[in-house]
C-alpha cells in the first residue's frame, strides 16, 4: 500500500462560520466548490460539509451540542496539531499568503519564511482558521529525501 490520506474531518464549534472560511480558502488550494456536499446524519446527530477532490476530501462536522463551547487545544491527546497543504513552489506559497491573509477571520501566525530546522529547503507560512485550527502552506522537495 502507498501511504495516502483519503479524507480528514474536522469537528468545528460553528459550522456556518467554518463553512464561510473554508469556502474562501479551499478554492485557493485547488478545491472546486461544485464538489462540495452537505449532509445531515440524524443517526449520528451531526451535520457534515464535505469538500471533495479526486484525491482528497476535507470535511467539517458539527459538534455535539454539549461540546460546542469547547475551544481547540492542539496539544490535547487525540487533537489535530495542524493541517498542512503542499504548494508547488515558493512563489506559490507567497501568492497564497497574499490571498489567505485577505480572508475574513484568518489570523496569521507567521508569514512565509524558510525553516531550515525542518529541512534545508522548507518554506512555509502558518495561520489559524476561525476555529483556532492551525493551517500550514508549505513547499519543499519531499521526494528528494527518499531517493
């Protein structure tokens, strides 16, 4: 088997707010909103919004009502630490930074820069979505480290 993540689903505190944010972000990252779906799953007591591509899907899931007020803690066991999307070049990282910082509700953690402590060519920026989930846009030559 080739390692490949098929989908990730994020439970969010405010589905409408998160939907507005990801409707603005994901098309910048190659998602086509014509492939966005929404479903109500009464058996599981949640609503889900799914952003699909041929290779990967990102889902937003409504919380259980009694947990809706809890904040994100990325260091809590079982939590998502951050979500990283790969860019094709440093120039694309820079272009995306300019577009992402214009999205309402985004909080930039760090602008684009090199992270030689990760790999010599690691170039990325980090930001938080409206839920406080950290997102990264990164470019580096991953495959060269596995030749």
